[in-house]
C-alpha cells in the first residue's frame, strides 16, 4: 500500500489567506557584539542526567546504558523566556476587482472596467497570520522563518512577559527559509546558538513556540534523523538548501520560527515544517539546523545579505544502482554529474564522475549533507574536498565562488522607467522552470513613480506580457514600455502563485 505524505511549512495560523511574495529585505545593521557558535557552546550550562537505578548525578561513564533526562524544566524555562509570538498583518490578496484604472486607460474601454468586474466598495479588511520567533541577542534581534514574515505590511512581536513591540525586517533568505527581524528593546532574555553538527540521532530535544496561538508551548521528543530534504523551499527559493533536523517533538501551525533546543536550552534549530496530510502534527517535524541559521543571520547583520559560496556542481547521491551502473569503487557519497558555468569545482580539478566523500574532513553521504557543509561558507572561502576517482582518493582544495547576478536593466538610461519607478532583471533558467514560463522580467525594486502611486504591485512580480505581447527579458520590457503612450496593460504573476495578475497604468 502506498502512503502519500504532504510536507507543509508550519506557517502561521492564518485568519485569512494572503499572497506571499518572495522579496528579501536587507539593511546594513549589525549586532552590537556578535558571538560565535564556539563561544556560545563553550558557555553552555551542563545538564544532569538521572539514572534508572535511582542514584542521582554521576558521570556518564559509570552510568547504566539506559538513561533518561532528569526533567526538562531548566531548558523549558530558558527557552520560553526567549521565544516570542509574531503577528503579521499581510497585504490584501490581489484580485483584478481591486484595481484602480487610470483615466488614460479608461478612455480605451469607453469608461468600463476592462476586467468585467466592479471595484469593491468600502475598505478591505487586511488578513493576519501568526508564528513564532527566537530572541538571539539582548538588543532585540529575533530569528524566525522567512515564510512567517513574507508579504507582511506590519509585524507585531509579543514577548513571554506579554510586552508588545512593532518589529522591522532586517533581512531574509528564502533559500533557507530564515529571516532576521528586530524590535526596539534592550536587555532581553536571549538563546545562544548551539552546534547542530554535534546533535545526534536519539538525542532529547524540546520544541518551543506558539501553535494555534497557544503561547509558550513546550513539547519534547527525540532527533529522529538529520540531513533531511523534503523539497519544500523551492517555491520561493532560487537555490534552496534543505538539510533539516527531523524530530518527533509535536509542532503545529504557529510553531514556525520557534526554537528547537537541546537540554542545555541552546538553540540547535528553527522549527519550519511538518509532514502531514491534514495540516496538523502527524508524527514528524523539521527544523533548520543552527549551523545554517547562524550563518544566515550573521551575514544579514554584518553585510545586509547572505554571502554564500558555491561549488558549482550538479550532484546526485550514490546508491546501489549508481554503483553498478558506473562501476563506482565506493558505495557512499555524492557523485558529480555536471558543472555550472564558471564552476569553482571544475576550475580546481574536480571531474564529472568523481564521488565527493568528504568536505573539510567530514564525511558526506547525502546531497543535504553537502549542501549544509558548503552553505556555511562564503565566496572565496577555501574548502578541502575529498573525492574518489576510479578507486583512488584525491584531496582537492576549492576556492568557492558566488552566483553571478542576472543582468539588470539600467533604469537610469530610460525616462519611462524613471516615470514608472521600477527596476527589472532577467529571469534565470531555474526561475523560468520554477514559474513554468518561457520568458519574462522580474521587478527588483519599486521606487517613487506611477507604479507605486497607481497600483499595489510588489517587488518580485514577474512581467510576462505588456499589452498582450510576450516579454522576452528585462531589456525587451524597457524597449516595449519606451514606445507606449496612453494606457498600458502589464500582465504577469508572483512566484508561488499561478494566478495571472493585471496592472493598468497610464503613460
């Protein structure tokens, strides 16, 4: 019998549905005194284990094989004090009936609505959703999931002591579903990042968050697997990185962005998704490891965006079929299938057919493990890659590269783009595949101009047609708009939403 499982982000308990865009925000704010994982781990408070023979304390060495935690109260108190409730007020869902048609455009349709619908009367109620977050710095820095804050007009954070603050987004990374926000507060209780690389399967963990708006909820479970990829981040991410910690600690909608902690109360993961057919907890939950989350928030706080290095390889996991098909000499690792343009791995001497078995001396047995290992590095970092090539082990030093940005249309060179107040870029091949479109141009910025003044278009919108003529790329879109007079119809979509959106403007 085949069982179908649906993997869901444990997003917010939504009071109304809303279209969530894929925009990442960035500023150049810094933590006051950013710590490192090693500092946080070394300062962690040790926990006591209870022995089944009833003798308290004692070292692990002289304890019996079967051990249970004394209790979870220490970690629970520490974690609940630093986990917050986040309420997002979202932008109304876009529908053609919400559109305001400029005077110039109405003339083309004899004063009637070209979409055949009447604009709604009265003010629309804005939808809201809730989630969780974790204070990681006493000065008000909070880590959460990108999907918790995505598309929000305003964010309200409620602390464990019931104090409420408005929050601003410092930055977000759809590739890992991690975001950093900040409230204007000082001397807050904060959790330290633990080292998720040291987490072991079978280890006790606690999940802390606000499921179904039940604030400060703690559940316990064990780590049931590491390095899980459940293919859930691709809807908003260009290069998703999934290497989740899987646990059986109960989490539900509203737990998104909450803490997964060890028995020291150290943050080892950010709860992100559940495996469920109903939308509620059904046995397994997934958390972004702290090794990834820490790198993301540290980069955002220091540089304004994530600095991520890439090997530039297409890879697949080694299994019995590949061993037989390619006559591989190892039965574990990741096989190099192809190279990206300007591949760092190819330039360093790695070849198609090589099996990557280690990164910096650490064993690699799966694609998520490799992604997690590389995700902790920035461009120009050197990593040691151990490969098996026809039975011979080779150690190769690779200097990682960043991903080159797609070409951006020069807004300053076009008067019409200044008039509209938007900036465009070409879509990557991967984006075209993800959005199921052959061509288009993506809006990367909306500045002062007619688009902002007359429409509710948001950054991330993909223009596919202008006056029903397909748009090939960003420069083609600029050329098409330059020659327009009067009313112009812009057609396209938002990533993650197949519904076609229309915006009417006058030039």
